């Protein structure tokens, strides 16, 4: 590339990657749709067993972190390095909070003998088994993406600190941000689909 | 002519030497060659597996192997051919090499990502190898990995599935690279309707790769998850629905058919005009049909499932859509043939292979109509008819397009010419062997011989024997063809920059191209297939190449 | 018209048209290669397209394709519309054999016996992985899926012995998962049905 | 390469407003979930989720300021996903 860095191009590449992520989850949502149609009553029964408060808290946590990530880009563009660093650290912290919440939530479920292939699920209603099966697969995959997102944000954080991400060259941070927002987007759908189905 | 240093002499990034200059390179041309050797290796392996399978079937009962080995071999033949040959062959080799040149630029947009894709490809291949020698034995589920069998099988399915996952990722990242290159690095003077058709077909393919591949990724992940945690998402006893697996699987794997064939069509769209010395007929129609195939091809996946027990409504819708998808392919075939009308046709090995492609692909496409129509599909579904049909498309189509591309671009990639006579012999023998190999399978299928059968009823023996015989002929043909190409390394007859009298940009640069592809700024033609100057050049007594 | 005839007609229709098209394409292609070879026609004409022709060869194949769809679909309806008085037999696939259960609970393995002149409806399911019941002589095939019941029907209109094969890959013994269909006169069938 | 004109800097205020809206919508969707709307439970929840997602996309992800390539391809991706989910029902709903 002889004519300098093409930020738009990099962004297009990132978006293309995000499309593939959307469709990765899309496959699971296809399953969700089909099984929801098949077992609506069990989905609402299963939904009531999930803790709506933890779900809502996690939604808020992710939304706030999305905001701080977006704000950190603004900060970088305005050459406010300290602000940017602070905002990024806070975002990563939000990711940790999300995962800790998730850990307690899963832990409680495990405690009640609700986990893949557990006695309760296998001998219970098949609809519930499918609901929790999907729940674990989707939130598990989502959790994995939260971790990847945190890693990307951490890399960006280091680069911001090292002065490698600047107001004229911030593609890394921008892309990490896009990834983080995607994680948020998926959660925005996961939350009502699992916690709020009635 | 000024002598320029080819990319073989200049490492990229600069300063690398020896093997490092290859293994750490960002140069799309070097990567293309590295892909080529890896892909040829896999092709030969899978071809040998195929030959062993057909040898086993030549006579009834046990011939050379037992059913377990047979089942593993057809699984591996399928997995390797699909994921390590047919899908990557044309995009990864010729796409990587020529897409940037045809767009008038020096590399793909993300060169390092390109190298990473290559490593993923190799890594996936290694994974496939590992699955053979570890665990409970060879994977034996068929390349479709249908549940519940793939979840229950004791064999080493998880590792094979992960190999397919990694290979999918590699192909997706290549697609991502192509799209970005297409939009951001195209020469400023090149409008959308001035782009060569090969590049257009890769662009359409790349979209399918990006949008469809993740679906198979998640499906394969689910297979592994089921094997590890037995959640039961596809297990009827636990409320799952095995047919949903098939939907997810074919949501990728049908579009994947277009990932396989579209680049091949692109190759043919380059070759036919060059040797007819005449503009492609209906350039825009071909571009639109490429995009049309990419879009509509994603809507017909369930036509693999007429007998699966899905609803009749679904059968109706998907059958109807399937017939509509047939149209863009037909348009392409007509356009290629119309291109030759009133042309000035010079027979060369690439053209001969392209003509064979048109014939074999037409057979494949037309027999596809039998499979698209519901009533007839019920009879021949999962029989040898299907086996033959998709080999006509995948091998007669993509395979021959790959051979044609090799012969077409060989002089450009290596800067040397191969011998024509042996190339003709190889091509003709391959084609005859091909017909001997697969036509009996059509008949076997119509008679009702199922696929993936280790043994069969006595009435099918003649057909199977003939097919096996054809298989040997086919392999012999391929051997001659490849042998002839490799002999060119020994004879080293230098190739000029434009041996065929072609018009697209890759023929304006030296053979082999220098590291940044263009020595001077590329001249973008108003229309990529304008042959008016080529004819003039020849009239002035300029011979493009020696007659071989 | 029996379903078998319907399917065969569809085959003839589609294969006939296909052969015609293939012949046309190939003949024209070969003719062009010979007629316009460079030694005979050194200068090519510069033709880049013809909208009329392109529209024609889009519309006509579309119509042909739709007619093929129609033929295929109507023959499929024949395969799916079971006559009311059909004899129902339950079929279960398992690794690696077929089980047939009659209305009086008689159970056989790999042997399906039916009376001449009746319509037979087979209700198919699976006990383990996917299988597929295929009787080539009657052009019927349906997957056996665990937890689900699918059906096929055929009209037993000719005495004889026919092959039943499994067409959904199911493991080591897949190709050995064969059964026989015997169509026998009604009296013989009734006698057979009462045998232990 | 065309120059980088779309260096949009979003002010903190805009971002905060969007966040506020998202939080309100979260509250609404949780609140609504306690009311049984019968058939409309899922459509309402999804409609709110889609609204939230739209805001995240347009502002946090700067989709509002991107060129046609990203915009069109994004819409294409979503349509593809919707078609996949929709076409499944030709089977699931009629089986």
C-alpha cells in the first residue's frame, strides 16, 4: 500500500468480519426460532427460571461499556489520551463484571442441577432441555466473545498507552470497539429472548 | 524489452532469505504458489482414495478392503476434495495470484491476513491428517456429518469437524480480503463495468464465503458440543430435531456449491474470449448472472432434503426456487457459446479444456433438473445418480476449469511454456475417462443403486465395473496432464508476457510478474475484452509466441 | 395413472428436454469451433451482445424450467396422496435391518409381504440413526427419522419380489441393510399373516 | 484512495443521550415483560430490541456516517439472516 493507510478499507474489512460473526450467531437464532415455535410454553417456563435481575444488570453493564468504548474513540480523536485510557479501563472492567455475573448465574443453575445432560434436564420435559441447551450454547458462545472482546480492548489499551493509537491512526481501537459493540448487539437480543419470554 | 526482476527474485517483505522468503511472505503471488502445491498434494491424495473406492466396487463382495475402511475412505475423499481442493482451488491459487493484477494493484488489501489464511489452510490440513492417526479410528460419517450418526459414532469425528471449521475460516478470510481489495484497491480509472469477469466471479464468491461459511462453522461447532456435552439439540429423545441439523448444514453447503463453481465459470469467461479473439458476449449479463447465482443460490438449500421428512410446503417452495436458480447458469453457457460465433478461434489446450468444461458442466446442470424436480428426485436421491451429477458439476465443472486455468495462466505464473501435444492427449484422455467413469453411474442411479454402498446387488455389477475402468483411464489422463506441465520446468521454454493475445491486465506485465506486479502505471481499457488492438498487432507481423 | 407412471413420465419429460438441449449446445459449440477457426476466419467480428437474444434465452429456459417443475411436482403429489383404503404397515429402521409390524402385531425382519391389488401405506420411523427406505421398483423413498413418523405408499399391482434398500448412510452395515418386498395373492397373504 | 473525509467525531453528549435512551428502553422492555400481552409478548420484546440495536448501530458503531458499501452490505447481511430464519418455517410450521 503505497498511498498511506486506508482507514475506510480497514473498516470495511472489519465489518465483513462482523457479518460473519452475526451469521455465526444467526445459525443459533435459526435454531432458537424453530424450537421456540415447537415448544413455546416450555420456553416461557424456562425463561421464568432465569434471573431477570441479573439479566437486566448485565444488559446495563454492557450498554454502559459500549458507551464508554464509543466515548474512548471520541477521546482519542480529541487527543485526550488520559480520558481514553480511563474509559477503556472502565470498559474492560465492565466486561469483568459481566463475566462474574454470568459465573454466578451459571453456578446457581448448576447448583440446581440444570446444566447440559444433567439428571433434571434429561429426565424432565424435553422442551425445557432444549431451552436450557440453547441457553448454555448461546450464552456460552457469547461469553467467549466477551472474553475475545476484552482481549482486543486490552490490546487497544496498551497501544493507546504506548502512543501507537493516535488521533490520526486509531483503526485498531475502532475495530476493537466495533467488535465490542457487536457483542453488545447480540446480548440485546439474547436478553429478551431468554430472560423475558412469557 | 527491459528485463525486470520477477517476484521469484525479490522477496516481500524485503530482506527475507531462503525458506523464510516463502513462509513469511506477504506477496500474494508467492502465497498463491504455496497454496498451489498444498492443494495439488491434497488433490492427488483424495484422487487416490477415490480410485481405491472404485476399485473396491469393481466386483461384488470384498475386493480390497472391508466396510469400515471403505466408509472412512469415502468420508475422507469427500472432506478432502471439498474443503481442501474444490473450494480453495481456484480462489486461493488463481484468485490470489490474479485478482490484484486484474484490478491493477500490487497486492491484496490485507497481505498479512492473507498469509494467516494460508497458515489456517495448512493447519486445517494438518488437523485432517491428525484425525486419521489418533483417537478411535478414521472418521466414517460421510462428509455431511449427519446427526445423530455423527454424534454417536465412535470414530474420530470431532477432530475432522474442527479441521473443516478451520478450513472454513481460512476460506472466509480470503473472501474478506478479496472484497476489500475489490472495493478499495482497484485502479482509480477502473469502473465497475471495466472489471474482468474472473474478478467479478471471485467477488460474488467472496460474498457467499463470508455470509454462508459461518453457518457451517456454527453447525460443526454444535456437532462437537453435542459430542462433548450431549445437550441433545438434535437428539429426538431430548426434544431435538435432526432435520434442523440438515437445514443448517445445507444452508452453507448448498451455497458452497456456488463457492465451488462460480470461480470456475469466471475462468471460462476469461478463456473463451481470448481464444476466440472476440469480446465476451453479454458482459453485463454474465456479471449479473454471477451475482444472481450468488444471491439465489443461497435460497435453495432444502432441495437436498426432499426425502428427509420435511413438510410438503417446504418441498414445493424449494423445488420452485431451484428451477429459477438454473436460469443464470444457462445464460452463462449460452453467452460462452455465442462468444465463439463469428470469432477467430485458435485451438489451444486451455480452450480445449474450456470446451470440455462447457460440455461436462451442461450435463451436470441438466441432470440437476432431474434432481430439482420433486417426483424424479425422490427416486434418484442418494443414489449413484446424485454422485454422478455432482461430480459432473464439481469435477467436470470446477475440476476442468481448474485444469484450464492451470494451462491458461501457467506461462504467466512460471514464465515458461509447456508442450501442447501432450497437453491435448492428457485433456482428451481425462475427458474420455471421465465419461467412462461417471456415465455408468447415471445408469446405476436410475436403476436404483444407492450411494455410499460398500457392496451392492448383483444387477449393478456391470455398471460398477465400467465405472472403475473409467476411473483408471481418468487418473491416467490427469497423470499425463500434470506430468506434461511439470516437464516444462525441465525444458524451460521462456514464455512472453502475452502468449495468447489476451487483453486483461495480467497479460501486460512480464511473465513471471515483478514483485509489485506493474512496472509502469497500468493502462485501463474502456472495455476489458476489447480485442481490436490484438488483431492489429498480429497484422504488423508481431508473433505472440512460437508454435509449440 | 399410477404414481410410478407419473414419475416415469416426469423422467422422460425432463431427460428428453435435457438431451435435446445438450445436443443443441454441443453441436453449435463444435460447429462454431470448426467454422470460425483462425485459419478460416482470421479476423473476428466485434459483437459484444444482443439484448433481444439475451432476453429470449432467459425467458425460454425459464418457461421450460417452470414446466419441468410442474411435471415434477404433480408426480410428487401422486406419491403423497394415499388412497383411503390403504393397508397400513409400520416400518422401523435400525442398525442394520428393517422391521415391519402389521396391524395384527405380526412382526417381521427384512421381509415385507403384501397382498396383490391393494394400496400399501408404510409408516416409517427409526430406532437409532437416520435411515431411508427405498423401493426402486415403486419409485418411493423416505427417510426414517427417530422421534418422527414419515410415510410412503405404493400400489401393489404386480406379483413378484422387489428389493428394499437403505439409502441414508447409517454406518458399517449400511449396504447390507437390505430387505425384500413380496407381493402375493390375497389368499396367500392372509394365510401368511396368521402364521407365527 | 479517496481522502478520509468521514472522520466523524461524536460528542460525548450525543453518546450519553444515546446511552440514556438505551437504558430507558431496557427498563421498558423489562417492565413490559411483567405484563402478559398474549401473542404480542415476543413481537413487542423484539421490536424494542431492534430499536435498541438500531441506535447502537447508528451511533456507537458510526453506521450513520459510513459509505454505501458498508450500509448496503449490512442490510444485505441482515436480509440474508432473516431469509434463513423465515425459510426454515416453510418446513417447521407445516410439518
